[in-house]
C-alpha cells in the first residue's frame, strides 16, 4: 500500500471527475469523515505539548493582512470585484481539517500542525465576519451574527473531536493509546473524503461555468497563482523555523469546502469557483509531493 499512496490523490481526482454527479448523494458522510480524521490525529498528539509557535503567528498574520490587501489591490487596479472576492476568500480560507494527514506523511511536526489547525479556524471565525461587514452581499449583517453563523460551521468540526480526545487522554489512557495506533489510516479516510469533495467541486464548476467562460478562466488563473504563493510563502516562513513542510502545508492546504460555503453565503456565489479550482491545484501538488517523498525512500 505504501507504493500506491502517491497514486491515491490522482485517482480521487479522476473518479471525482468521472462520478461528479453522484458525489452529492454521499455528501452527508463528509462531517463524519472529517471527525474521524481529526479525532485519530488528536489522540495521537500529547495535548500538553501543544503551544503557540512563532511560525503559526506569522502564517496567521499573512492570511489576515494579505487577503484583504489582495482584495483591495485587485478591485482598485483591475476593477474586478469577482476575482477580488475569490482572492480574499482563497487566502483567508482556514486550513484544511485534514492538513495533518499530508503534513505528517511528509515529515512535519504533528504538534505544530495540530496547534495551527485549531488557531487558524479560530482566527477565521473572528476575522472573516469583520471583513464581511463591509465586503460582499450581506453587509447588513452584524459582526456577531456573522461570527455565530461561521462558528456554528467551524465549531463542531474542530472543537468536538478535540475535546473528546482530550477527555479520553485524561480518563482512559489505554483506550487513547489503542486508537492512536490507527493514526496512519487517516490517509485513506482522507482519500475517500477527497473523492467526495472534489466530485462536488467539479460538479459545481460544470454547473456555474455555463455562460461565464471569461470569469471562470480568470478565477482559474488567479487560483493557481494563489496556490503557488500560499505554498511558497508558507515553506519560506517555515524554513526559518526548521519546518518548511509544516509551513507550506499549513498555509497552502485549504478547507475549500468551508470557503465555498462562506463565498456562497457572504459573497458573489460565482467567487466560490475560485475555491473549486484551488481544491484541484492543491491536491495535484500534494500528490506530486507524496510521489517525490516516496521516490526518495520516505516512510
């Protein structure tokens, strides 16, 4: 199975493209799969070792400042509100819940990635509602209304598996250690989740691409540019703290499903196509990274 894992992601993309119309039927499984991925990761982490790092703080600052900067720069210079919104949400977008799967497979520190997953989602739940009070189609919504709406989407996915794992470590250490043995199975759970989410996003591109050819092209071009910048800057910052893999994955690997929901709720729904394309680019890059890692003899 070790030799096959570099082909899992391309297979998920291929079957997601082939079966995109049917992926929506199984969409209800996604929250349960995310819970399983996070829970198996959290039980494998010593919660006492989690601490805020300078690497995380720099990445959070980049997301917060650069996202709004790109929005205004694109809007003022190119007068394209749609692409500006795509860039805003594409950079601000919270880190993928499954980021730890690829990061740890490639050799990143598990505690660092876990800590950033929690912090990043908390940051987005605060910053995004503030930005949406003056950007998008629901500027009439108050900060608190937007905050609670986003928190209801993020909270159960991140908080519930974290607190269940924490409770397990405190009251049943043997049970926690038993479950921690299966942390590597999260890669294959994630592969199935990837098939579902990519199938849905590909279907979304087909549906919303009709009659919007030029805008779809612009969103596709800017999404691949944003993907390259996110991974490159993340690796550059991470290298300064001796973990370029963690830096690249934490900044580059996005929770596109969450971002698509935010775009559909607060922005021009067509801007969510930016995230649909981004999902494809980031997973193609991850597939290449896994192939390189396995080719070099990585475990």
